[in-house]
C-alpha cells in the first residue's frame, strides 16, 4: 500500500513574512504523523485543518494507514515489514524508513516548516521518527517535533526505549516538544474514557500548529516572520516550550499569562528562566492601551531569565475587543549555524581556516556525486547515487614520497652502524613506517 497524492496547499505568505507578490515563493508547511500515535494526533488536527497546511501519514502498518483520514499516505519498509508494523522494535522502524528514504525526500522536498508528531516507546515512531526529521532537515525544512513519552505503568523497558528515541530525535529535529503521557492522567477524571484522555495532547499539537501558522501568516503592528521562528528553534542541546492562552474581561492580562505559562502539558516551570531565546506573540483589540501592553510584557519579563533574547510580535484585531491572546515560544541551548543555501555568513563572522586541498584521485576512482547550489551533497543526490550504483568513493589520503637513499651532502660520509642498523638513517625509514599527508 503506497498512495501518494500531491497536496499543493501552501500559505499565502513569502519566506520573508510579507504578503506574496508576483514571482515570490510561497511558504510551505507540512504536518507529518509517524507511527500509530503520530497518525492519531495528526488525524485530530486534519479533522478541522487550518488553511495553508498539508498533511502526510507515515507508517509501517497498512491497517493503521488505511484507517487514517489523511489523503497522502506513505507506507515505509514494504519489503522489510510487509505492512505488518515494526512490532515495537525501533531498529526495525529505523531500517523501514531508510528503505524508503527517497520517497520521504520526494514528499518533503521544498517544505519550509515541518511539524512532526510521533509517540515514543514503540517501533515506528521511535525508530522512523528521527529518520523522517533528519530527511526533512536535509531537504531544507525547519523541523519541530512533538513527541509523547509512555505512561510510567507501561514499564521500564518501554521507558528506556522512549528515552533513547528522544535523544535521537533531539539530534535530528531542530526543536522537540516533549509531552509525558503521565501528565494526561493529571487532567483525567475517573469518568474520562481512554480516547478522551489523549485529546489534550492532540489538541496541544493542533493549537501549536494553528497559532504558529497564524503568527507567520498574519500581518500586524509588529510582525514575527519565518527568520525569527528559525532563530529561536534552531538550537543545540536545548529544550523547547510552546505556550498559549486567551482571556477576556478586566483581569485578562494576569489570566492570559497564567494560562500561557502554566499549562499542564508544558515542561518544567524553570524552562522559561533558562531560556536563551524567546518569541512573544500578542493579539489584542483596538481598546487595549499602551499601559496595559506594558503591564503584560512586564508580567512575562519577570518570568524570563536575565539574558534571554526576546522578539515581540503585536497584532491588533477588531475581533479581540475586551479579549487578549498570547503565545510564547522559548528555547534553551546555543544557536546552531544556519547552513541553508540562501543564508549568507554575516559580515562580521570570523574567517574560517582554509582546508587542505584534497588528495589527487587515481584514474580508477569514481566521480563524486554532483552537489546542489548550496555546495552540500543533497540527500536526493546521495539516494540517486545509491540507486545507480555510483556511491561516492571515500577520499584517499596522500603519502609522502620518501627515498631512503637521499642522504644529501652526507651520502659519502662514514655512517654509524650498530647491530647491523645504520643510525644515520631516520628511524621511520629504517622501520618502514608510512607518513601520510594531511
């Protein structure tokens, strides 16, 4: 089973954040569910989809794919799993994704933002999820992963598998929002059904996608654009927090701050204090005063760390009279160097040391795979090379051509010989050692 339908559903905004004009490329946002739990979360969002966002379901299990309402579906590991799932084996899930890596690249090519949903602790989500995230990043997308961790009552083994998968996902995606399923138990009452217990996590993903889409697509008094989002999320070894809330009435400022920063599914309360970069998006009505805005931003500032870099976006809407909306995206960690082709190095960036010239290839060496305009070997080119049997040969290290007979002016002098060894000859030559050029 492998039905793929192109969905040219894109946002009517340019990468820079403005309304698109003739000849300008539109921003493309895709939501991808990987594995059973990921498909359930994305199905929830697709039931009432935001405009301008396309969806994709990825799984090893044909039965699960068939039950999904998402139109574009990709079965991975067709030869490896024969459509029967990964059986809780993350390694099998990873190999299944690698088996159909080229199809993943085709589906994610040209995306600017990819939201990835997966449940960790099983086979496909844990093993294939990081592969999908890595492929999306290699294709140039900003990747934000939403993952769930298993309930503690599911056992230590499943917990260890999930933690290993989380570490892999943090290496593969630009940012990871982690939701422990145990937090869902806090929200559930004795009468809450199993299906309803998972709705808060699915709704959190849906609201995050909707609000980030709205933040990027809606012009305002002060805009937050794609470059701002990328600078906050693209961090190394960090955690990510996304909080949002709405409130109305005379106490709406305090209420909206509490609802945004104290949500039951958010990470530890200290994350905001440890954040190094943050986006604050505010939507208010024309009745909102400058003093009220100052009070709101001061309430947020008091919960920040002293060194956080904060970018604010403000939208004034006639639909928000006596109403206030707030979204905060915060990340810890250090910024990652943006290696996208369109990003040039800043003028004040330190000069990089020149690399040594590559060693000359022999006549029998294979030609290298062609690179894209950005200078890197793209994932698609690598995959095509594998299909054609033209895998790039590893670079060969050169050798110094050392002649033991070249003694210069000392060639006719008397040599010192001990135990049959000429001590005037360097040790590495006497012993036949090889010196490689760098």
